[in-house]
């Protein structure tokens, strides 16, 4: 029997939700309804410096106000760090990660003299591999001395461990599936655990999507490229492959992507102003029809 469809809406509570989140939640709800599936809610709050409980509370109120119907319990990634540590330890045992002691400044110093230095799909410079070349003795000594470090994937080793080409089933916003070839090498030796938080978005998202048995991932197209890395991690960790439905991003009147940093109208402010929810749905539906 095919698995019963399970979807999730997974905002990061590092600010108040805005219309872009409403659109993503709407896309999730519509697909869950169309597939006769279940919608779950997960707060991706691994970053203690940016995520606040008040954002979780207000987001719950916003989503209820919008009429999004999720089933409990609501997950919070900040409570799931041990599960991410298990996944990282597995990759480490496979010899596919290494500790990285570099600061952003260290990386910038290597890269700044080379204007043609390759960049990842988010436009960050690819990691120059400095700590990949440390001797085992130096790594052990620096770790024993308590020197702060994150962990990176050794992309070349990971790709040779996973020799079969990877891809995923992509629906965009249509019912027709296409198969997309994954290209995880675009991300280089990506960070899998940060210095300040013992995980990263990439590890947490693949571990939780598997733990919650998510079959269909509906999220913004800004995460399309990251799916290549997620597929690699899923394959290495032997996690199931979900289908992906990347949707377009809602833009403001000047064509900029809506972001918390640009002071986009928050759902909270619209809710407090007594805005008619039906009008919000209609305006989001209308934007769907724009190309
Ligand atoms: N937490 C991410 C965000 O708010 C979404 C992650 C995902 O859907 O995979 O942008």
C-alpha cells in the first residue's frame, strides 16, 4: 500500500510570519487536501540567537487565524538535537565529515584575493578546504584544547561513497512530475554542524522529514538548489526520498522577495488590524495566477 501522504509546514521562528509564509502554508494546505493527506507543523528553531518563543506563539496564532489545519503535536527542532547528533555521528563514522576550525574571516582571507573563486547556489564562497588538510594529530590536539569548531561534509568522499546518480521528483506547482538530477557538488564541503549549534539546517531538515515520515515537501523555490544536498544526505543516511513541490516566492511591489529583514507586513500586524482573511486568501490566489 502506498504511504499515506504527510506534509509539513516548517517555518523558522526568527521573526514574525509574513505573506510569503501564508502563501507557503496555503500551498501545503491545498496539496494536503488534494492528496487527502495530513499536514504537520514544525518550527525550525535550531538557532538560539535568532529564534524566540514569542515568534512561535504568534505564528501559531497567525496560522490558526488563516485557517490552516495542522495535526499535532507541533515539533520544535530545538528539542531534537540528540537525533541530529546521531546522524552526524553516522556520517563521521563513515569518514565523510571533518572538524572545521575556520572563522568566516579565515575563509574570506583565502577567497578575497581570487575574484573568480567558485560560489555555492546561495552565493557564499565554496569552502577552500583548509581544515580538510589538517593532520589527525592537529585535529585531536585542537579539539582536546577546546578550540571551537563546526563539522563539514567531505564532498569528494561523500560522492565516491554514493556513486549512483541522485535525483528527485519535482512537481513545482503543477500535478505533472519531472525528475531533477541532483548536483550536490555545487555546495562543496558544506557545513553540517555549526560552531555555536551542533547541527545545521541541512542535517535537521533531512532527519526530521524522515522521522515525521514526510512524503511531500512543499516549500519555496529558494530551497530548490539545497535539495541536491538534502538528497545526498538522505542517501548517505539511508533515509526515504520524499517528493518535492517547490513553489514560487511572493514578491513585494518592488519585486523583492518578501523577507523579515525588509519589514514586510507581518501576518500578526494584519491580524491585529482586523484584516479580512478571505481577502488575504484571494490576493494570494491571484498572485498564483501571475507568471
Ligand atoms: N525553515 C525553512 C524556512 O523557514 C524552511 C525549510 C523547509 O521547508 O525545508 O525557510
